[in-house]
C-alpha cells in the first residue's frame, strides 16, 4: 500500500506514471521486435505485470518498477545476468538519437534517452535501426558522472 502512495506522489509531481509516453512506447516496441520470438514473448509477459514508470533526469531515464515480478518470467541465457542494452536509433526530423532498452538481471528494466522527454514532444519520431552490442554504454553512467563527478 505504501508503495502505491509513493507512486501517486511521483505521479502528481510529474516524476512518473503508469503508462509510457509515445517515444518511450516506440522505443520499447522496436527493442521487443528485435528480440528472438521466445524472448520477446517473455518480455511482453513481464510488461503485463503491474508496474510504475519512474522517470529520472527530466525523463531521460524511465525505469520500470514492477510491484511483483514472477520469478519464472526472467530471461535465460545471455540476458539472464548483468546489464545489457538494446540500441534503438531514432530519427527525429533531420537528427538521429540513440535510445536504449535496458535489460537488467533478466528483466526489461527501463529505457535511456540522450535527450529529455521534452525534446520528443510534438516531434515526429521514427525508428531507424535496432542493434545490441556488448560494448554499449549507459546514459545513466554518463549522467551520474556529469552530476557527481568521476569516481
């Protein structure tokens, strides 16, 4: 119950919601379509669980906060442990930006964008390409270093 109240407070203060914004939904759907069919099916089952989307850094980092995740819904194999990033290149007019779908410890954990969510407002956004490279970096790490300095 307390969790729901905190989420309600985040919703009122524009720090989260129970639904995705259009550019977030497009990025997530592109990442799911890139996955092998069995993994995409498992990801969709994860996302059918109840969750709250907590948005950090002006909407650059929306994270899925599952209220209760069924243990048998976690990915197996390569994406079971650690962090993995599916890069989704988005075209916004003449500009391209790379968004990321974050897989953490076998779950769809969140998304990362190089621009705040206000950048995507009133813009036409299209998916240009999708890939997954092990050398991918996290925007969360970049923002953390910018706000708190290097380790």
